[in-house]
């Protein structure tokens, strides 16, 4: 297995990502857009999720494909980002056909970043506009770290961010992950090393190796401003909604590898799955197992990359990784 050309979720052919950020607001939106509709599913492990149109992703529901998935900051206000995306898709003539109308199905999930030091005194909800901006920015290459839905994200001790990673399996199938890391837990132990260190590829988040120093008896704390890691795992494999849901479920293992603790009562931890269907599975059982493992590994790597690439900004409630461990980053460059 090896990373794709970009080491981004857009290594899955037919998928693009757009980001929109507001530095004053300290928040933003990320959109995963398909060139054509794709199969989607979701699995929630956190105790406080915020979602839009996720009920439609169950295998027994009418709509089997979607045009886009949305990750947004803003807590419940951020759910409006999907409205901006839906407007743009409708203008483009995309969506579920109902008579002479097109109804874009745009599932989304939000994270809580309302207490991160940004100016939240808006008079009109800004997230619909940010959603449309992110859709219009969709491309093969996109920024990580302090960008998109990860703009104002935090973890227990560090600034969070937007991360992505990919892998190409021996079968030729590609798997990728996109994640906005905003967790009550930590992505590091007592030092600069990441919990996701054992799954790192080619020094993609510093090449520091696994966590070497940590207190196994330490209890998680609670700081205002952070809660919920939201992610998308994607593949070019041909999957049913049920099979995609299984991949999303397996991907949560990667979240637990990279964030300690994960899936708390106050986090709304959620993973979407997207499958473009370009590559039929040769062995539905064994290939599905490989997809789940790859999705978990990619998600763990993406989480660490998002935090590692975060940039400082005025008023941040916690430092970014490069500020806290400048010598470690220099040693790994």
C-alpha cells in the first residue's frame, strides 16, 4: 500500500474538495463534491452529533446517492452551510429528479467552535454563504490545517485543523479521508509525538514515531470551545449503502487510534462514507475488510496531519503544534 499522488481524499478519482474560511469568525466549511452522484453512508459514535439529512443515508431509504457532503463549524448554525451548497447544485441542474424539479440531497455534519475566540456577533447566519463559497472552490488540491471546517478547531491541548490522507491498495482501489479535528481529547501524549504515529507514512506529520511519554492514568479534562471530530472516508470501490456504512463504522477505529479519548458524551464524532463505484470488488468479503482497515488507517493519519499543519492566529485559546514544539518540528523538517 502507498499514498496516492496528492495524499488527499481527492486521490479518489471523481471527487473534489472546496474550503471556505472566515478568519474573523474563526470558522469555516469544507465540501466534498462528486463529479457525478456517489453512494454515501454515515456512522455516528459521539454522544452529541449535529447533522442534516443523514436519515436518508440508510440503505432502506429512497435516495441512494448524493452530490455532496458538507463538514462545517458553527455548531447548529453551521447546518445552514448545506443550504448554500444545495442552492449551488440546483443552479447547476444537479439533484434528485422530482418531476421537472431537481432537489439536491446534501447531508452535512457540524462541530462546535463557538467559543474559540472568534467574533460570533453576526446579525445574519454566515454559514450559508460559506457553504456556497466552499462549493465554488471545489478542486483536486486544497489547503489543510487552519482551513475550511478546521479553521477554528481545537483539541484538549492544541489547535485542531483540517486533515486528509490517502492510500492505494494492492488491488488498485483508492481510499482517502478528510477530517475536521475538534476534539475534547488529545492527539498527542506528554510530548510532541502523535497517537497516530504508528500509522504514519513518509514523515507526513513530522516522522517523530509513536508516543513515548504519556500518563496512562490521566483523566480527560473539559475546556470550553472544543467538541466533535467530523470526517469523510471515500473510495472508488463499488459499494452498496450498507457496505459503505460498514466502511464508515470501521473508520472510527482510526479516530480512536488518533484521539484519546474519542467518542465522548460531549463529542458528536461522526464519519461519512463515500463510494464512487468505479471499481467493482473482486472479493466482496476480503476486499471489504481491506477497505475498512485502509479507511481507519487513513483517518488516523489525516487527524494527525490536520493538527500538525495548523497555523497560529490572534486570540487562539490553545497553541498550535508548531508553537508548542518548535524544536521537534525543526528536527523533522
